[in-house]
C-alpha cells in the first residue's frame, strides 16, 4: 500500500521567503530520459524530399532556364540567403528562445550594405556584423538577467530596429558591385554542411539536453541555471548575426534597390520554415536535414510562382508554413519522445524518487512484508468487537458456553428465551 506525501509531484523550494526569481534546480522529467525517437523525423524529411522533387519537376516544366546556368546560380544564392534566415530562426527555436527580430535585422543589414557597399565588402559587412552581435548581446542580457521570455525581449528589439529602418523614406539603391552568383555552388555547399552538421550535432543526446536547457519543466518563471543562460545568450547572438548575413546576401543577389519596411513577414517566414523542417516550437527537438529540405522547398515554390506569372504575398507563404509547421511540432512532440519502456526503466515507481534537494524518496508501491496492525483472529474463537456495554442496546448472552452476537441495525434484534417467549429488541432511538 502507498501513502500520499504532502507536496509529492511538486517542486521543492526550501526558501519559501526568498525572491521569486531564486534558482530552483528542478529534476528532469521522465521524458528527458533516454534517446529521442527519430522515426518521425525520418518520415517527415522523406515527405519533404518527395515534395522538393515534385516541385522541382513542375518548375522544370514551367521554366527550364530557372534550373540551369545563371538561373540556377541565382536560385541557389536566394536559397542560401533564405536558409541563413531559417537557420537563425531554427537556432533560437532549438534553445526555446525564439528571436522575433531576425526579419527587421535582415532588412536593416540590407540597407546598410546598399549604402556602404561601394566602400568595399569589409567596410560594408564587418560593422553590420559587430552591431548585430552587440544588439543580440543586449537582448540576451534582458532574457538571462531578468529571466523574461525571449520572444518578448526580441520583439522589443524588433520594434527598435523597425524605428531605425523607417527613418528612411525612400528606397536605397544598391551601390555595391559584389555579385555572389559566381560563388553560388560554394555558398550552397557551405549552407548544406552547416545545416546538416548542425542537425547531426543537435541530435546527440547530451547536446540536445544542453541546447534545450532553458526549456521550462514546470514553472517557466523559475531560472534554469547559469549554463542555460550562457547557451541562450549564445543562441540569440548567433541568430542575430546570421540574420545580418542573410540580409547582406539577399541584397547582393541582383537587387537594384532596398525598400525600407518593417519586414516582420521575413521573421514569420524564417520561423515558419524552421518549424516546417521539423524543429519543435517548444524547443530542443529537431531533425537533421529537415531545415535544408524546407528551405529548398520554399525557394523552389517562390521561383515557380514568379515563373508562372502569379503574385503571392510573403505573408501568405509564411502563414501556410507556420500552420503546417505547428502540425509537425505536434507530431514531433508526440512521436519523438523516448519510448515508454525506456522511461519506465529510467524512472520506476511514481517518478518522484529524487527531489530537488537531493533527498531520495521511495516510490509508491505495494509492500506485502509489513506486519499487520492487529493480530489475526482465530476462526474457532472469534472476538466480537461490539461485545460490550456502550449504551447502544447491544447485549451478549451466553448459553451452555456458546456465544451469540447481536448487532443493532434498523431491522432490530431478536432474542429467544429458554421458555420459548420472544422479545424484540430494536437498535434505534426507542430503546
């Protein structure tokens, strides 16, 4: 038999009078034990690969020049730029700290490149990257020092960047003469390596737990420790820098002018592609090549729409990617968790054998070795627990050494005398 302990299943905080932001080392949930299942990622990435093949065939039938020569190189450069934006979103999502400022940062970097490109690549790119790193550090300080949601802090940063962008009232002509299309294959190979190797690295169990350390276990307002703070800060800085590089590359890919606008649709598109590739919206979990395939799929789709002569809002594409990505997140969180057998083997009993202070409690179970509370009654000599005078009208009579029990209930009691006369005794208020 098991007993209910007060506070079982809850976080144990020894300092109840301390501040609300005190660090509480929470135990891992049972779902964190054992390796994640990858079958759902393999199945979804196979589906994305089939969709890429079908859309590539449709584009070939519609506009063959888009998949050969200069058309293919321009497509690859555009895919790499879009891929850097998706990697920035995916990196922040994997750490459960989504960065909503990547779109405005990309447009601000594109405007800076358009204005300063004639001074050389170093003068145009290095200041933008340094500024992005400092801005990401400021956002990270708000997130890890105040322990506030990353989406809120990054949204405030996005508002600040949008204010900077809207200082320009007219489009800015691209003054740089840098053409990335001759290096399209090298750029795409580098993006492929970063995307796939990053997915493989994130699939390692210790790395997966480290990257998603800030993901809430119980109360999201409790701090997750200094390691989680450092990882989250690095992810926010890295995602901001990658968004800057994405804006530079998209501005250099044959664009005549950069239009200043808020660019939150780029943020939605980047996050939508990351979710579409199999990155969980809750953080930590993600595939291997899903982001690469999702970026290629969206790049082919946008090229196909332009080749077919249609006009489609970027918001529509981002909204569709987000909707499908949320469905993928539910699949990943449902079928990507460790197997139930592994969870039971790693955490037997009720799952609370270790609490935050390091004490060990036995799990609830059946204990057959405990001694009984009362000695066992002999069937030959039963004991009547009601055989006493308690004012309830219950008597115990003996006759020739034989014991009879009389219990008071609503139906009354009958006692037979030796001369055959019967008296009725009722166990109610009329005694």
